[in-house]
C-alpha cells in the first residue's frame, strides 16, 4: 500500500477503510526520510502529516493529531479530558514534560463516592459527579506556544473540518457506543450527539458508515483557534460546562475552570541496556513501573534473553507484580504526598525487589502487602484459563511523532472510561471526562479496572489523580540526546506493561517497530492476582510452564493500542507503527 493513499486530500472513509485493511496483517514498517507519526486514527495521522508538510515540527503535528482525535475518537479522548506529554528538542537535546492532567474540583471530598462506608458503583464513572477539571485545551495550546512553529488556526483547522464534515462510524465506535449505551442514553445531549434513534424511538449506537457531525464542537474549536484557552476556561463555554455539571449533581464550577493550571515537571530517567530512557514522573505511576521493571529485567538477565523464554517471562511477571505493589503503597500526586521517587527507581531498591523473586514459583500477591498498609486483598475469584472476551474499559489514546530534525513528542491523552462521564456540556459539543475514578474512592478498594491504590491517592480538592499513562522516549545507545523510539499506549493499568514490552521487543530482540507493537502481551497488576495473556501472547507449552509455577493465567482477547515511531540510529530513517489491534494509521514523509 502506497503511503500517498493516506494523504490529506483523500476522503476519511477511504482512510479508515485502508487502515482497517492494513490492521488485518502484521507488516514491516516502511522507511521515511522525513518525519513520521503514529496515532490511533487515520484522520489524526493525516492531520499530523499535513502539519509536517506545512513546515511544522513534531509538536505542531502532535497537537493537530490530538485535536482531531478529540473529534473522531470521543470514546478515547477529547478536549474535556487531559493528559501527559514529553517533548524533545532535537537541536538542544533537552526534553520537557507537561502535565495537563485533570484535577479534582474544589468541592471534591475524600468520601464523595461512599454511602454507609461503601463505594457506590457508577458514581465515579458515570454522570456529572465523576467529572474532574479538564486540562486538554490548556495543555495542547501551551505545548504549541512553547514548542510549535505554526499558528493555532492552522493546527486546529483539521479538527474543525472534521467536526463539521462528520466522522464515519467504524466498528470500534460501534463497540464502544454499545458498551456505554445506557450511560450515554441518560444524558440528553450526549445521546443526541453520539447515538441515533431506532424505529421504536429508543437510542442505539449508529450503524457502520453513519456520518456523525458535531457542529457545536466545531464552534467551540473555532473559538479556541481564535481566542486561545480563555475560550474554553472562561465565557460561554465554561458557563455551559459548569451549569451542565451542576444540573447533573456534580461539583465542578466555573471557578474551578478559571483556576486550572498545567504543571511542568522533570522527566523520570532510567537506562536499559545502554539506552537512556525518559518517561513520566508522578502523578504518573506508569513511568515508575516502566523504569522499575526494565531495570529489574536487566539485573536479572544481564546478558539478555530469548524471546518468550518461559523462565524470563516468570521473572517479568513477578517484577511487574512488585512494581504495582509499590504503586499501591507510595504513589500519588507529589504536590500532596511525599513520594520517595528517587528510592523507588534506584538500582538498590529494584535489586531488593528482584531479589525477593522466587525463580521457581509465583509469589501470592496477598503476601506482598499487609492489611495494615492500607490495601485490602482481592475479593475476585480465580478466572478460567480459557480465552474469554475482556472489553477494554479504559479508553485513552497515544500519539508518537519524530520529525525530520529529530524533534520528538510522546503524548498520551484521555477522558478515562469509554465516552468519559457520558455528559456533554449543552451547546458546546464538549464531552466531559470521568477522571475522578482514577482516585482511590476508598483506599485499598479496586476501581473500575480492578486496580488498587492506597492512601496517597485519596481524593482531595485540587489534587491530580494517579495515572497509568506512560509516554516514553528511548534514546540511541551511542547518542543519549537522540531519540530512537517514541512510544505509548492506552489500556488503563496495562499501559506500562504494553510500553515495557514494546521497548523490550526493540532493544532485546531487534524487532522491526511494526512487529514490536504487533506481538502478544502479558500483564500483571498485583490485584487481582492474575497473569493476563492475550490471544497472541504465548504458546501452550510456555503457558504450562507458567501455570506450573503457580501463575493464575487469564486468557484475554486483547488490550492496548501501542503507537510508536522509531528513528534508526545508523541510517537516520524513521519508521512508524500503529497497533493492528485497532484502527490507527502510521504515516510519514518521503
């Protein structure tokens, strides 16, 4: 398939069809002499490529893709959400972090999702009370101002056009809309925007090929392109957001929107087999896990390991288990809690974690964290080892870009659950997040994804909820200022393990970047005490070895949507890869 078939002049229907055809087979990534991009949507990738061809850089491309993703992938991300970005300057070699994650409203309280001492199901995921203060618009525009070359009107133009012309409903859209049908149907504005009525007058997911237009969102995006962030955080849009949330029983206010500020941070740094790695620090828990597990693998297998070696996979699973225990014990918003970050990623601490692994058998998760430390044991029963469907509840999107000058962006954004809170601010087209579920509604109790966090992640006004998002940059071994790999993924608690495995596939096994994101995956998260294996993950004989060691294997259909760009340190050619599990596109400049 020629790359030119994805150029911006082609219809979006053609782009989506082409992407779905490509997703059906694992292919080697093609080389590009110019910049390259990978996103979860053909339209977003086309917008990013358009920016590069207009003379923009990696930041212009990433921000254009993010705004388009907000239109065509409302079940994953949107301007009513937030995220993290790593931005690398190819000339200076400097890398900066921007945290534009949502924050808890001023009226949020520690026990706002409890009744009679117990968590009320759905309160933190569905409806207005689940909404945190969104940061996406502030984040995207600040990235553009600090690092971009093009005007906002140019960068937002593809998103505005997408909202006006409409998105073509894909299989992924239908699956997500059907999964959140009841939630979306409860909000009149969300139902009007994202659903259609059947012959009986009931709301249902639109059919494949249905064109879904968003004129209200187009107006909001146009205002942002002309007036900047104030068009979102003040004035009519802010008033509509606050009024909608209040009318739905939520606590977010216009004052919360007006006070919102992004946060700069220092990248979390580590190394893996001679490669410098930069990733997200807290309030990302994902970055900590990435550094801890890769460090443990290098300590435990200093000379490397064979692909899908059963003994090494056991060590990997045990290292991940321990990283998630550290997450539960220590991690939260560093502006509110004392996170012992330097110790957690130190070689000594990781050596202690690795040294506690029994190479012959799995460690029961319940033995790693005592009840007195604030985390309760799992109450989930053992799952069967047969292949069972596991819908991906956590819905996020990732964008990776490396331009011709070596500038790079790894950006992960989200509205949290599929279609966020299922609340659309009336008259604005803005779908609001349900990011409050990423707090510990009750420390030690699993959230909607079975993920357990502790006291450091308790709800507090103005606090940023802990996140698994792990945008990551890997640098060339012989030039620690030159980005070799930009990578990230959605998938909630599985994000760090997806990133870890893509990095290992490239560094340990020399895989082409397309194969690196295609390969099957394994995941553990401490609780529930299960080793997830996707349908492509392991051969039966390897599974048998892991089960013999005491791992409770759960077969899961698939998860994640890794988006990666690789820059060959020897040739300077760039390669991009979009996970075939979904509907994305990997493009580049000839």
